């Protein structure tokens, strides 16, 4: 079955921060990918199922420049196999001393209809990637070719990325702030709950910007806050 | 008594770098808050007396989502109590794996007339905070709710922030580069001295951009440099 | 002899990422300066021979504010002696807790016709430096005066910068992504090879953006790719 | 009421590792003080209620060598006030560049009957402390006087130590491996449960050393394992 | 075929340092497992083929204490399947905040005839492991149960350990200093070469301790050194 | 002139901790070499003038195994030139991923009468070095040959070591806890003062071990403490 269009749309309308709170309520404290940021902060939310790539440290004799002549090289294969709508997530062991991928591969992912790409290492050609219309997240730019430090090994196995666990099929959501991993079986309920929370947060933000105190409002422990929110929802059709 | 309007204005016209030099001359080498940057680099200097908030690592059983229903929760209380004109400074133990605060709380601070907010951790909703007209400084974005890692504990006690000591009432100054902590009793003289230094640096910059060597000019060991500076001050009314 | 105009121009047209691959093919895996970025990402490539400055940790009694009155102070001397066209590279031991230099010195370098400046620490007055028309690369802003942590010691000796070895006369290239160190004796051949590689990468990028698979194209293991590239070169005059 | 003798004795007979598992079962994942070790690994378990001391970064002008002439200086006061049987826990912000305390203060604690001392920084005079008959835990030796980096500020407030939250009155247990923080209200049940777990682990260890597989034994999913354990308990009087 | 008895014996007689030099001569610079040390430094060399276990960050809902009741849990399965004579190598992502394994599992490995165990994280029950007659290497003690941070996932796949690549079947050698990974196909020649190098190093050490200069001796650029070494070999039967 | 026998003897009788306090009183807060420890903690104090060696990151093509055939290679040359009685201090940029030196070189230093060796990286053959009767300090063992990461470059220039500045001729003192750098011109007065402080600390330790409070005793703000100390000195001939 997988990710429904409705869930995908809902996750496109909420923030990563709001999702982390919904996950926190379910005992999940470790689903935020630490220390990655978008190369282009102006794109819509990235939403898609995780398709993973695992790197290990490179052994020099196994990673000469010629390895890419092999069409079955896992890095290149992964780029051609990542399903449209999916997000490629790369386990680079948080090592940004060499690239996880470059602009040509990311452009190919974009053309194939993939939803985005995340590494806990770094991208090369990062200024070019920043101009592509596909969300890409990394730790910091890394010009050296991936062979310098990374050997691509496994496609679509469970991995760690930025200290978060990522299982193939988990739903990955990224916004201008960061990236969160939503376990597949929770994605629908998290999306719905986050949408509700977002309505409330938008209401609260409006009130606060009008000068109202957060006490009793956020959270809405004052019954008046609940009434005001109900009225706001009606007025705003949310 | 506290921070006079004149000192506040003077500190608004000088750079954090210049202030650190004035502090260095007095044996204070550790007043720069390390590794924080502004979310919005285009705002005027942040100047205000420190109002602090101290976090400790969160114990799970003490930090369920429900704690915010308590109006006396130190994080929410601090936001409502931080005096207008003051800068809230948060000791997050340099841990940006969870948020120190989010956009609703920062918006409330702004509406209450506070001068800014600094954490050595990270903010959530950082793209929203970046659009608010209040200076905010952090290490990096952190979407997860603060309860994930932080328990708010103390209001307005001496703290560490970014390896710098911060005492309530210290004068906090932030510019597009960073944040410095000026001990309260020195703020007036530091402000005056930094204003003088800034005049000289502006003069030197103009001269250098005209092609003059820094030798004898910066510092002004050549008597001609002193004369030229005197003339420049007269000409520029500074 | 040194760096020819042709090599300088060629290195101005290629990316740091491409250069690192050409170096990798020659067994050089460690020439990328780790964890520095440009203050102003919109400038043309920085290209020039390395002129180095070495800092050691500051001993307080040797580094009062008065040391700059000495015209022979190595930091100030280096700024006046760095040859036009050269890149000043500073070994700050990756310590950004105090400044490596500030805007006045960088402005002077610019006026003297130097090609750029790199530190593996941080600059102070970074917003001002970002407005100067000279490439400058650092780790993060650092307001405190360099005397707080750094003592300038040696001019134009071999150093480490961002974990890369830098010898005086090495050719330094920086782009919007980062900085690479090209050993002097290889600079001509690396420039030529990188220019060729860039032509091929531009061709591949165009093809990928038209929807072509990377398999057989990148690298060009399919003979058709070679033929298409030859035609593209003819058509584009490259 | 506080820590009973029975609970104290029970906690003296179990390992920190076993206690962390009992806490894990209750949702407490963050009670192990990270990256500290005993200076003398041959002592019995350290068990006692937490008495805390909080340091902030030192401001030079507030921390000349003369401050210790003040009998109310928090560091010296804490040493004289820590109750017999209690464990002093110091929040040094994981900074071991200067000492948290030295051998004279630790000797005084020992003579006053305190149960031990823990810092997430370092001790000076560490070879001398290692010869005292009081458990002491730190990150690494740190010779410089504490005034170099630390200002003692608060006595017996909640703190962080090695990324774990510590509240006054929590029960601190240390063995040859490390230190764990047991919330006061759980100490009795954790002690009892850990004692039971230890009996089972001792039985399993004996069986494994005789050559038995862990499958079905650890955990005891094979009913025979349960029966064997019951027999072992009877035979060993545990 | 695998590791011959002769190669195993030879690798038992040489140091990890000597092996790294033999690997360096073949362009392998990254085979030393960084930042691990033996719990018991007095054992003979650990030599065996790598049998690997891969951990990813734990997702709380997948890692309750009950998971070990499943006999197919990869951690427990790996302990029972690691071949006699093999070395278990665990990829713990250099995270020692929770245990990679404890004394019961290590004791079972020992009883099953395995040659040793290595993790780039930490062991719990480390004082007990230190008393077992099986080499075990880790970064630092880690009392919390592995479920706190680690989920065992894959058995015998290529991994990274301490920044080194480890493929199943690689030959792992550990001594009192550290652990090195020898690619399987090189193990015989590396063992033979390291044995020769060790003879020379033993000769040089004897000479140096008699007062001889290293110039001309180490390396033996003086022909007399070659002659003396030949005589030494004859005299010592090596 | 240099280091007198009396100063050398005095520095042999005091602790590194005591010396750091004497330096602190003179405004020197940064003379402790951070994060190094002795390989053999049972030796007398190491005392000698600094003779330095500077490493930069290795460039592969300049550092094949053959470089040591050059008798002028700075590493080997330094070992033969370090004066008897001096301490060799190596700037390894705090990088312990490859060795700074091994047992043969350290043995040669010992035979040449040098007083000790310190690196802020790591030694190879560390178990052998630990058995030599010469003090050696490092961060952690590092088996890979130095060529893997380090190129020896300069002999006897000012360096950084463990974040401390070291000038040739500075007096280096190491004990079982760590290493401190005493500026040459202060060595005599620091030695004398530290000897006095040590007498007082020994007196205080005795009193504390008899059960006396530190208040009024340490520091001796109670006049009785001064009188008792005077009596103790007379009784103990110190």
C-alpha cells in the first residue's frame, strides 16, 4: 500500500517541528536527523518514502576511480532504482570529509521524479545542487569524490542517518529547518494529528502577534482559549 | 539603576568585535558566546540586560508533554517575566539536539518588548523566527520539542552560555556576527571606549580603501596618522 | 616561473570538486581544506599561489594589545608582504574561538591585489569582509581579537590548514563550495585535465537534464556516449 | 526519610550495568553519567544520596586566587557541608581543561564520611586521590586550578553531570565501570529488582562458563532454564 | 580456504604497528581501528577472521527489553554463530553511550572458541570482561543496555569499525596497543613480511639499547648495518 | 645559562598541579598540555628544556616509506640532535590517528640522555615504550606509521602542543598526572615558589587526614594555621 496521496499532502502542510512533537507523544524521541540542512531553503516540503543507500569507509584498493565503469556500482544503481516519489537517504556515518554524491546524480534523481535526497555527510557541487528544484539536505559541502572516504555498499537496508534510525519505507519529511523520519505504520495518524496541531499553532501565533499572553493559551488550559480556537477554525475554514 | 539609554544607544553603534577588544584590554578574554549566529542577520544590534533561563538534561518521567499545562513551568514563566528591553539568555549546555524554544515563544517575547533571545542550543520553527523582527541567536536549528533533551529549571541565575559566563544584569550585545557579554559595572565605560575605537576603525578603513598601508596607521604609531585621524574626526563630526 | 596566466585562467573555470578528482587520480586524497566556506559565495573563483602565516596558541604575557605597535609583528608584516596575486593561507589550528584577522587587514590585502585569504579558524568583522570584493574563507565568525588565542609566528613556511598540507607556492583554488590545494608542480596538468573534465561534466549535465540515464553516460562506458560528447564539443566549441 | 540501610546495602551488591537495565524498563534511558571512570577501580561500590555543586565558566576578574580566602566560597563550603554518606556530584559542563577539585578537598570529604565524589570534568592531584580510600570519578586528569575555567556557584541544586540529570537526593551508585543516577523515589524498588537480576546473571554466568548456550537461557525462555535457576537459588541460598 | 595455521601463528608474533607499515607500503592507510583498546592488555595477540555484526540507532518502539526473548535476535544469534577461531567485530557507529555487549555474551563467545571481540562503542560489565581469557577491545565502558541506543541488524556484512572498513573474512589482529584489519587476500604475504620486519626491528632495538645511533641503522642505509643484521640473524636463528 | 641543577631538582619535587597554580598567579592560564598522559606513571618527574619538532599533515607523494633513508629527515635528525637533559615536544596537531614516533626512536632518545618526550598525538609500540625508563606522554596509542598522517618539518621552532604554546627552551615538567610548560625566564622563581607551596600543601594534607576542617586552614586565613604550619616546618625541616 504505502504512502497515500492524502497523507503525502498533509505532511506537505506541516512543519518538521510539529511532527517531532507528535512522535514524542508516542515515545519516539530520536527520529530527527541531526545536523543536516537544506541546500535550497525555499522549496516546498520534501515528502516521500525512504529508499536507502549505505556507505562504509573506503578501502583504497577497492575504490579506484574506475569502479564507476561498473553499471552495478551501488551508488549509481541506487540513483537509477530509487522509485519516483521516494526520498534517497544516505548513511555516510556523519563523515563530510568526502562527498556523498554530486550534482549530476542529484539532477538524475530529480529527473526520475524522486522526492529528495538526504545525507548525513556532504554533497559536492553544492552550489549547482542548490539551484536544482529538488530538496537536498546535508551537513556541509564536501568537494572530494566519494571514493576518497566512502564505499557504497548496500541498497535499501535499514541504516542510521544523523543518529536517527531509517528503515526503507519510513516516511521522510523535510522542511526549511530539517528532516524527520516517520515510521511507516504511523505516517497516516501522525499526518492527521500534525495537521490539527498546525491549525492550533497558527491560531496561537495570530493571537500572540495580537499581544495575547501564552499563559492559558499555549497550551489552551483556559477554557476561553478553546472557545476562541473553535471560533477561529470556523472563521478560517480549518 | 541599570543600563542607561545613552549606553544602550552607544552599544547599538559598535560591533561585537570592537567590544571584545575593549574587554580584552581589561583582562576579560572569555565574554564572547561561542558558536551562535543570528537567524536574521539584517536587524540592528541587539542590546539589553541579561535575563537568564537554565536547562538541565531532561529526565523522561518528569518531562511528559503535559508539563506545559502548569503555568508555573519555568520556560513559559520566563517568557512572560523577561523584562521589556532585556535579552533572554538560555543555558542549553551547547546541546542542539532538541529545541531551546520555538517561534510562538519568541513571538511572545517580541510582543512583550524584549530585546532579543540567545541560546547555545537551537531553536525550532527557525524559519518563522527568522521572519520576526526580534534578534535571535542559536547554534543550529533543532526541531524536536525541548522536552526531548532539556528541562527548564531556574530563572535568572548565573549561567554558562556558549562557554561564556552570564550573570543576570550583564549587558548583552549582538550584531550580525555574534554575541558578547559585558559585565554590568563595565558597560558604560566599554560603550564609550568602543565608540571611540569605532571612529578610529572607520577612519582606518577609509584610508585603507584609499590604498594606504596599515603600517604606522593601524595602530597609529606614525604621528601623521594621529593628525590625519584628528582631521577626519573634525571633518566627519565624530 | 610560478603560476602561468593560462593555468590561472583555467583554474578559474573549473570547480574545486573537479580538481579534487584530478588529484585523487594521482593518489592525493588530502588536499581539500576541510570545513571552511566563503563569506561571499557570489565571487569568481579564487586562484593564486599560497603565501602562508602560522599561528601558535597565545601565551598571555607575550600577547598584550600593544604588540601591534611593532611594525615587524608577523601578522601585520604578512599582510603587507603577501604578493599581489597570491592567496594568504593561515594555520589557525582549526581554532575559531578567536579571530584570525579582521576586515581592515582583509581590505588591505584586497587593495594590495592579493587573490584571497583562507583560515581554518574564523574572521572577525565578518559582515564587513563579506561585502569586500575579495574571496575570504573561514570556519565560522570569531569576534575576539586574535591575541586572545593566537600568536602569529612564521611567514611563508609549510603549514596545515583544515587538515590539508599547504606549502608556499602551492596553487590555491576556491569556489562557492570550498578550497583545494594543488601542489605547484602539478598545477598546469591538473588545470588542463580539470578543464577537460568540466567539458564532459557540462555535457553530461545537459543530457541528464534532458532525461538521459547516467548508466553508460557517466562514466561514458557506452560508445554512443563518447560519440555524443564529441558532437557536443564540436557544437559548443569546447 | 531518605536512603535506608537496606537499600544502600543492596545497591552495594549490584552492578551499575544491572541498575541501568532496571531503569530502562521504567523508561529511563539517560541516567548513566557518560564518560567518567573511577580513579581507583578496586574500591567497593559507591552508594549515597546526591549533594550537588554547580560550576559556570569563570570570569577572570571574579576568580583571582584570593577568592578562597572567603570561607563562604561555594566550593569550600560544599566540601564542609556535604552530609556524611552523601556523594558530591559536580556539574563541570564536561570541561576537563581545569580541575573540579584536588586531593586536599577530596581527603576532607573522605574524613567527613562522605561516600564519594563525581565530576564530569577532571581532578587535579589525581595520583594522590587515587590512593585515598574514597571513590572518585572523573573524565581525565586536569592539573590547572579550578579558577582557570570554573566558578563554583550553587550548592545542592539540580544539575547535569555527564549528560545525565542529577537532583539532590537522587541515589548515586558507582562501581569499577561507571556511575548511575537513581531517582530517589525509585531507589528502593530498583535496588530490590537489581538484586534479583544479579542472582539470575550470576546463575547464567556460571552456566555459560560451563559451556551452555545463551539461547533459551538468557533470557530464560526455555522452561528448563527457569527450573535450573530455581534449583541454583536454593543451592546457593540466594 | 581461509586463514592458514602458519599465517595465524606468524600474525601472533608481530605487532599491530608493524602490520600497519606493511599495509602502508601497499597503499592501505586506513586499516587501523581508531580509538579502541584492550580491556586486558596481558593476553597474547588476537588473530582471526572477521565475523561482523552491524548496529543502527535504536528506535524505541522496536527495542523494548522483550526483544531478547526472540532466539533469532541478531545480537544473540551472532554470538552463537560466530565461528570458532573468528573475531567478532561490531559496528557501533563509534557510539559508546550504550553497550555493544556485556560479560555474559563475551563469556559465551570465549567458550565457543572464538578468538576475540571488538567494538568501536563500549562494553558493559567491563571489569568482568577484563577477567575473561578472551581479547576484547572497545572505546570506553558503557553500562546502559544496548537497546538504549543500538539495534542489532545484520550479521556478517561489510561494516565500518573505528573508521576502518571491515569485510567478513578479513584477518583481524589485535595486540596490547590496538587492532588492525588485514584484507584476506593479503594476509599471508603481510604476515610473512611483518615477521621479517620484526626480526629487523628486534635487531635494531638491541643495537639502540647498546647505544648505537639510528642514522644508517634504521633504515639500514649503512652497508655495515646490513652485515650486522645478517650476523644477528645467524646468531639468533631468525 | 639555561636550567640550573637546583631548579631542575626543585621542579622534580613538586607537582604539575602546584606549578599551574604558580603560573596562574602570574596571569598564565594556558600552560598545561591538554589531554596527554604518561605511558608509565611510576617514573620520577620529567624535567627539561623543550626541544621541539613540528609536524604538518602528510602529503602522500612526499611521504613514501623511503623518506627515512634520508639521514636529514627531520624526525630522525631531531632524535639524534635533541640535547641530553632536554624534553622533546612534538606538535602533532592533536591528531592521534597515526604515530608521532615509536619505541626505537624513544629508546634512542633515552640512551642519548634526553629527559623525556611528549606528543599531543600518539605513540606506536606503546607497550614497549611503557617499559622504557624514560617518561613519555601522549594522547592515546597510534599504531600506523607517522607517514600516514604526519610530515616532520621543523626542528626547534615555537609550536603548539595540546593547545599550549611551547617555545624552545621553555622548561617542561611532567608527573604522573600530566605536563606543564614553564616559560624559561620564570622557571627559577616558579620552582622556588612551587616548593614552598608544596610544603604548605603537605602540611595541610596531614592536618586534613587527622580530621581538621579546611576552613581557615586552606588557605590559612586563621592565624593559628600559620602558627601550626611554622611549627610543622620546623619539626619536618622544610
